[in-house]
């Protein structure tokens, strides 16, 4: 059994569903007095039920910024009224409530109140029942941003506040779509190449040198049920013991992704004619280039572990490792028949729907268990009842997250992307689980010599399911369990193709090459060393159109990290 599969089975249950922080975030647009005038945007938090902000700064009224961030403005005599009138005033957080500060600011004639915070951006949750007379916009801003304005924009700065409408579609969704479809298609095709290699006879039909099947894992209905039960148990353990188990998952992902990356790259490195000399160690020998490749893969994985919270760039490395993990998983884990695919996808669909949509009616805080695990114990300030929405000085995450998603930063400009680095995410399970069905379809094509009809149609169905997921995601404005759309699309498409081709029984039971051998007058159970040479030649006709990369995959299962 492939080591990356053993290490990675525990990661498969975490699916597409990542909560967004629904904070009242806005933008302060500042213009300096330089020639030409320079402009800059800063993040703010506000309460839209108190004072709604316009959706654009075009045609907005600008006010001169008065920096009083050394004062708290907790009394009317603290600041002369002349310094407040018709200005956007910045005062320091603390000593009194923000509404008391706003009352003194409005009484002095201020048009905007900005409260500078040194410890993140608080949410405006104070009780306003005694301050209903307040009409000026009130917002929190980072203290460091206030001190950045004059050096960046000049001595005289004019500001206005606005909150752009969140875009319904973000280009990051397109990248997620391309990554997922590419991974599923390539993983399924690679699985088919491995099947071709397993079925290809040698000229003497006596043995298959260097070809081993012990690196492949086959699911049976019983192991599928056991696997889903283990997934449920692990999710519950993560729910109750997240702060400890998250590091176990990180370690597992580090090892599994390094092994998967090695397996993927070793299929390519065979084309390089250098480093083929072998070195011996512990009574075993391996090519020099494989040692170098193993060192490289380990270095990449360790780099991710060290810098995993550097959101600015580490998402690229995580996506590369995640793609390699999914590819290796799809290629290695084999579904024996369509019946096993239906059981696996059906049970995981029920698992996904239950933990996303049903558990909110069970948990005390009304959050689904899937959301709690996906976001972590501190994934949302609102979820924890905290009054602070952390907007870090740098794009660096202090809360550990489970590394079981493809992450792409949102590309459309909004208050969310300005205040913190936000991502579109897709769980590995939404790639691997349908990918196993796509891989089975490709292997069935190989065995039944049906061109690539099942593989192509199932891949297209997966793409359609992803499109449906994004459409519902856009309309409902909340995370969606992608399997809810991917499973019906892929299963129904595969079933229709098998029914139209009158191959449903063979497709359901996993038949294929046995029929070819029977047509040649052979016993399907006959071992390779007893096959007549003529049968090998006839059977080899099916293999003449193999892709050139198939030669790279010979002996792939025999090469593992020492």
C-alpha cells in the first residue's frame, strides 16, 4: 500500500465549506495635498445599522483629517471645538465608550469620527439606545494606518468613507475551477495509464518485471463503510480537540504531500538522461536522481510547514502540494466497480450534508460541526463572541488551519480583500471523491476498449457540477458542500452512458478485460505465465495507442522514499 495513501486517508473527509467572516468592513479613501495628489485606501470597521456608507467614493464629500490620536476625547473640554468643526477626527481607543466619544465629537461639529485601535479592529457592538441622536459616521481604524497617512500622502489629508458592494463573482472561482477539473482529469488519466501498464503483457508472457500492485489500494463495500465511520469519528475528535489534533493533521499532510510530490515528479524525471547511476544504502540501491528528488520534495514540504501562516505567498506552495496529494490519491486508490463508487459517493454525500446542514440544530451555538472544524476554534470573531475582528498588520495568520483545501486569494477589490487576505477554497475531498469515479471510468475504458467515452463524459459532468456549485454559491452567498452537486452529476452521467451502451451490468460489477480474454478463447482466471503467445499479441492490439508518457510510469510503484 502506498505510504501517501496511508498517511492521507484521514484528510479526505474535510470538504468544501469554509465560512466567511461577516464583519462590517469598509474603506477610508484618503487624498493628499501633493502634486499630483496621491490617493490611498485604508481598512475600517463600522456598524452599517448605525450609519450606512455609500457604495463608492465618486461624488463623495471629503473632510480634512484632524489627527488627535494622542487623545481619547472622553470629555467635552479635552479638545477645542475649533479643531473638530467640519473635520474627520481621529481619537485614541479606550477610557470611555465609542458612543461617548462620538457624542462629544458631534457636539463639537465633527463630520466623521475615527477611533484608532492598536490591538486590531473592534466590531461596533455597543448599545446605542441612549445615543440615538448620533448621526455622524463612526468607524474604527488601525493606529498604524493613521500614522502612515501623512508620510505617504502629505501634511494635509482629506478623507471619505465608503463600503463597496461585494462582487458576486470573483476570478479566484475560475482558478479554483481550472485547478479542480485539471486535477480530476489528470488523476483519472494517470490511473488509466497505470491500468494499461498492469494489463500489458511481455513478449514471453511470463512475468511483468518491475510491476507491482501492492502500491495500489482497492476499496470494498465493507472497507468503504468502515472508512466513512472513521471519517465521522475523526471529524468529531477534531471538533472537541481541535487545538491538539490540528498539529497531527499538519504533520500527516506534510509527510503525505512530500511522498505524493515524489511519486508525481518521479514519473517525469525518468525522461532526464542524467543521474541514472545507482548508489547503495542499507542493502538497497536507488538512482542518484531519485535521492535528489526525494530531498527536494522533503524540502518543499518542510518549507510549507515552517511558513504555513504566511498568507501572502504560501498558498501557492500549499496548492502545489495539494494537487500532488490529490493526483497520487486518485491514481493509487482504485474502486473495483461502479457499485463501490455509488456506495462511497453516496455515503460521503450524506456525511457532508449531515455535518453541514443538520448539526446546527444539535450544537449549542447553532454552528455546524463542519464549519467549526473548517474555521478552527478562533476562525471567526463573531463565532467566538469576541468584539474584535483581527486585521493584522501583515498578511499573517496566527490561527492554525487544517491544510486540506486548495486556496486562491480573492482577486476582486473589496473591503474584505483590503482589510485582510481572503481566499476562495475547495476541499481536497471535492477533488478526490469524484476523482475516484473518474479514475474508475478511465480504467473501465481501458479494460473494455471503449475509447475514452466514460472518462470524458464523467470529467465533463464533474465540470458541470463545479459550475452548479459556483452558481449556488453566488446566489446564496454562503459556502456550499460541493459534493451535493458533484455526486449527482457524475453518478447520473456515468449511469446514463452505461445504460445507453448496454454495459450497465459489466460497469456495475467492474467487468472489462475478462470479456476480451474470453473472446480469445482463454479462461479469464488464467495466469499470465500460462497465456499463449498468440493471445498476448492479440491482446496487445489494445495497447498500441498508449500515450508516450506511459513509458515513464513503468516501475513507478516500485520506487518509494527510502
